[in-house]
C-alpha cells in the first residue's frame, strides 16, 4: 500500500508543480511552497498539527481564491514546527487560482501517513525539480535494493556486536550478576546512540532513512531484551541526528531534509525533534564529517563524460586533489570508493559500502580496489557484481555492483544474481574483480601476445565517410567497418584516409577527397577544444598508428567489438580500416579465430574484462594479452584451423540469407551451434580441460597456465602467436 500511496501523492504533486511552474516561471519558489504544503499535510497525518486544517482552508478558498495566500500564511504562522521543518518558515504562501486550488485540495486527500520516505524522495525530486527531468511516477529505486546494501554495511556488524553482548549478558546472569548484565546492555544502547552513518552523495536521503530504520529496529530488540531479561527499562536514544548526508545540489539537500524529517516523525516525537545533518558541499573536494559507517550511491558518470558533464576546470581540480591516486581513465564513482577506502584503512570508519556501475570490474576501475586489497589493510566482506537498479530521479534502468569493505584481511560473501532472479553465494577471499577463489588480477601480460591487438581509429567527424559507390581516388578512399557493421547491417561506406600525410601532400594526392574534408570536417573541427584536432582537420582524431602498422600487409585480420552482448570474433579483409570501438587483432590464422571463439576464451574474457551496463567489455590488455593460447601439435592445430574456417563459412552463408551476427547469436541456428560445440570440445581437449568443467576450474587452470607461460618468457622461451 505504501508504494501505491507514495506514487499517487508524488504524481499529484508533479501535476500541480508543472502547472504552477508554467504560470509563474519561478520553479524554485514553486518547489519550496509545495514542500511546505507537504510538511503541513504530513504533520497533520501524524498528529503534529490539527487534522483537516489544510483541507478545510483550501476547500473554502476554492470559492474565494483571493484570500487563499493570506489564510494559509496565518495557518503556517500558528503552527509550531519541530526540528527541521523550521527551515521552511520563511517560505511564503503562493496565491493560487481556482483550478490550482482544486488540484491542491486533491492533494490534501492523499493518505500522507502512509508515505514511504525511502521512495518518496526519488519521486519528489522528479515532481518538484526545477528541470522537470522526466514524467513522475514511473521510476524509483526499490526499497529492497537500498535495504540490501544497508544490511551489509550497518546491520550486519552491529548485530554481530549485539549477539556478543547477549552472550555476555546471559553469562553474567548465570553467575547471578544481574546489575552487571544490565550495565552491559545499557552500554550497547549507548554505542547504538553513538553510531553515525554518512552518505557522501545522499541525493534524496534513501540510504540514510533505511539506516535510521535499521538502528531503530535493533534498538527495539535491545530494549525488549533489557526489559524481559534484565527487568530494567531505558529511554530511546536512536534519532535522525545520527544520519549525515552530503550533496552538491542545494535543492536535493532540501528534499533529503524533508525525507529524513518524515522518517523522524514516523519514529515518534523524539525523532521529529532531532534533525539529520545534511551538508550542501562537494564531497570529493571537501572533508567528510566523522562517521562510523559510509553507505550510498554516488553519481553514475563514466570517464568519457567527466569533462563534458563537470567541466575542464573541475576535472583538473579533482585530478590535483587526488594526485593520481585514482587513474584518469577511472569512472567518477571510484573517487568516492578511494576516499571511503582511505578512511577505512586509516581506522576512521568501521565499514563502508557503495553502489557503483557494474563497470567497477573493468581494469581501470578495479585498479583502485586492487591497490587497497593488495596492502591488506582492508578486505571485501560483501560483493554483488551485477544487480538491477534504477538510477535515481532520472529513472534509468542500469546494472550496478555493490561492494562492502571492512578493515584488515578476511573472507567475504560474493553474491551472483542469476537469470530469473535467483542467487548463488560463494564464500572466500573476494578479489578486485568481485570473484571468489580465482585471483585473476595476478595474471601477467604475455610477450607472445603483445602488440597484436589495438583499438580502431576514431574519426572525429562523420564528414570523412563516403558511400561505397565512391571511387578509391589514388588509394586514399578505403573501406571501413565499425562494431555495428560487424554485428548488424553493414553501412556500406568508405572513408577518406590521409593518415601520415601533411596538409599539402593530402591536397596534392587526392584533391577531390581533400576538398570534401575542407567542406564537411574543417568547420566542425574548428570548434574543437584540442589544438591538434583543430589544426589537423584532414586527419582522423585518433589515427591509431600502432594498430595500422600491425595489421599492414595481412590479407585478413580478426576484429571484435569492445562492448557487445555476444563476444564474437570475425575476419575482415586486410584493406579495411577498423573504426573505434572495434578492436583489431593482427592474426590471420583460423586456428587463432577458433580458439578466440571458444567457450574457454569467452569465460576468460568475461571474467577479466568486466561489463558495461549489461554488455561484456573486451579489454585487450587483460582479455587478450594475458590469455594463454593452447600449445598444439601440428595435427590438432590444423583441425582447429579447419574449424575456424568452417565457422567463418557458416556465418557467411547465414549472412547471405539475411541473418545479422546479432541475430545468429540471439537464436543460433543448428549449423552454427554445431560448429561452436565442436570448437569448444576441441579447444577444451587442447588445454586438457574437461568440456563440462566449472567456470572456476577453467579460470584457475588458465591462470596457472598464464603464470607458467610468464615464467617461461622470463627464462627466454616465448611462444610467439605470430612469427617474427
């Protein structure tokens, strides 16, 4: 019932807010007015003000709208607000028209006593936010998701403490030391009252509300035990004042204060009079208040969007503040992770847990985690590598990871959410890739694989592209493919490629193609903030010279999209230019294509490369350069090469019949399944691994082989993948 009531109330707020914003053009004033109205209605529902006062006032005003603002002002002046509500005293009443009053009256009939503060904050941000980011009511982060993290961070260690206190108390009572038993329980109650929970990116305050509720439930149990087993009583001590939030948005801070005020009201008079500390600040650049636990959901912002979203100067300050402790290629959330881990490592926190995007397992993000785990001062006590989530007021459905850390060394629980929603739990030492038992971070890059894989070019302007019918003018107009061409339908385009030529040489070599770039690329490049791209407009933004040199001279080479639902490897013609985000692998032997296409390699790639949203990501340094190819005798090697050719031929036949690569692997036809099954069987045999071996066994075997190969290479024996 709470979810439906909360959604309905927020939807009505959204409708009225939108109407008032359109009329007044003052979104901030409208938002504050409606928040104060919300305070009033909740206070009435929970008995802190006379019930029905607001409804009666609005009902009278519908007949005489001119007197509404003054009457509401008098009502607000007569109310004595406890705690945080006093902050809204300066908010004046808005003069409303009759239709607006009718909408407000409908709001007074909502069941405000049933509002769930955990989801109300998210919905309120959308309802009253000045930007009106989305239609309200469709999305909020489910309470159960927030509760899951708070249970691991806050509830679990405190309940372990309480279990020890109970054992101590029962032991004391068995020795007829009842006063000492009572003191032990009271001491624990004092410890609960001293707990501080910090959310350094608090948003609407969801995690703080759930943490407050968690402390209250435990306090209830302790008080009950004190009365039943110790024959003593004590006053409640847990209040919202133990909750601390930080947020960059002043508006969001106001919503968080309201949400925590609601939570306090629901907890009783003492809770209503004690306010949480919500700090309007940048948590990445300012000190964090002292806390026992940290739990939260920092902003989801990938490394490629940092400058565009936050600005060059802010990113420069951020980099300077952290002095390279966080890799420049890491996502923004890893700065929060580093900050929390630093506090934990120094003894200033007991435990922390953060929600991050599931790209935390990608190499540049997990390096932050690896550094702390390697030193041994902290360990992961809980991890979920892939979990559904809703990204706050934007309502975006994403896949996230949860990581919970405590001080020292130790084991943890790694939870895998399977298709269909059921879960598997593994216990043991959790590594930075959020796995138990296989320390893949220790895999070494192999010299044998080095220099063979590279990213495709980045054009930096669609003006480089021409239709396939365009001539090849002196060889400078070439075929090009990107990930979409490989996985879906080919664009059938060519690219003007002046890589390595000066402006004069390019103009001379292919005048018509050069003039195309002057008209279609130079105006766009003239606005580019990077001088090199502005000045060398006839060149690709990133020419990837190493990749181009490596594939040069090959009649064909292997490509795979960096991020894709299905990990596929295909051959392309040697004359084709690979475009980012396609990864080029400079191997033309179908033996390598077969091994890369096997289930064994897919397991290695997925485990090492991490994911972006719900799509596996292939990182050349940890997926390809660490992968130990099997050492095959000539006959089995030739058999695998024949299977690689058979795989290519099968996919070409299917493509000719209208299948895309994505369609082939979404619902593989029988002939494709058959060739992959044979590849999987032969590759498993080449490694002497059972075809039905567990994922952990396969990864452990590959990791051990990687270590042996690395040792061989140190001794000078290198099994080059491509003859030198």
